[in-house]
C-alpha cells in the first residue's frame, strides 16, 4: 500500500477536527444546556436545550422571560435576526435593551414571555467595538406561569466556558484512531 493511502485517514481526521467551531461555549445548569457559538465576527448564536426537562429549582418552568449576553465587548446595538418569537422579519416578543443591570458590555432581551421548547436557538447581530464571543456571560430568567412577577428559581448568571483543549485533542485522537482502524481493515480485504 502506498504512502497516499495511509495518509488519507489522518488527513480526514485533521479536516474534521478543523471544522469544529473555534468559539463554541457550553454550560449545563439544573438540567438545561446553554450553548453560544460565534457565527461570524458580529453574530452570536444562543441555544437553550432541555429547558422543558429542567431540574432543581427550575423544575416546572414553562416560559423564558428574558436573557442577557454580556462581557462581549463595547456593544452599541443588538438585534435578534432569527429564533423563537421572530417571524416575518419582525421580532415579536423579545426586544433588545442596552445597559442592562450591572452593565458589562452586552444587551438584555426582554418582552413577552416565550413558551419553552426542548430546543431553542436565536441568532443575534451585534454592533460595537472589540466584540469577543470567546467567554460570554449569560443571564436567563425563566417563569413557571405567565402571571409570575418574579423569576422561578435561580436567575442564571454565569460565564459560558470554552471546552478545554483536551476535549478537542481527544476528538482528534479518536478520529485518527478511527482512520487507522479503517485503513487496517481496508488492507486486510485487499
């Protein structure tokens, strides 16, 4: 077998590893997973997963009342371009507000409560300087009932960490091992 055939699986593994987003952050709190991903230099995607199966003092939550993404630079404007509450080019439920409580270079998105689903994703365009989505801080306010005037349980306020470099190293090693095994099997069948 030639050198090209033995290098191909490793090249595939490296290419797959390179396709992993450079700035993807994740945090799971009380059974709910929050993800942020930099789509480009001024667009952030926020995902909330498993909110309908929340645990702890979020058990029974049904609505999202507000969220805030901060510590991302000097933000002068922000708008949701897609996601729950957004239809026909109009954001019908959550509106951007500058200078949320505590500042921190971000925007709050508040308005009519949105019914939770198991998978919710928003794309948010930001205008500002020094935008950096590598470690955003996220605040989220959930409600049990539409008539609630206070958040149900904890008002999440945490920084979403970037996965450790070891996570990416394990992914690359696993992909390389799969390529090596595939290559060995191919050699045996020839």
